[in-house]
C-alpha cells in the first residue's frame, strides 16, 4: 500500500507502536508524521516506510491544505484523525 501525503498510518515499530499518525511529507524511504498531540506539526516524527502500516484512508482536507498552503495546525491534524478513526 502506498503512503501518500495526508494518509493515516499506524506505527508498526518503536515506542510509538500502534499509534495513528498523518503523513505530512515524504522523502525517499522516510515519512514525516504528526498526530497533533505528542508529535506536533512543527517537530514531525521521521520514520522509515517499512515501519508503517497504511490504513487505506486519506484525509483529503489535510492533503489539500498541505498542497495549497504548505502547512497545517496541530488542531487540524487531531480533528482529521478523530474523524477518520483515531
């Protein structure tokens, strides 16, 4: 499953195992993740793609806002995760 910007993913490894995140950016084999609570938007978690499990869900609001404005707020990330199933 491809991990896109705005995708909701679950961590498969590390101390955040099982937590849901939204992908803010991709760089090679890495994704930058935030959940708006412990992992804020201004300091996203850099995680290898092999340590992520895609949920098949994409937050269209987050995806569109990142493409147009270039940044989102922590409250928008929390709201998107809550709506999608976090």
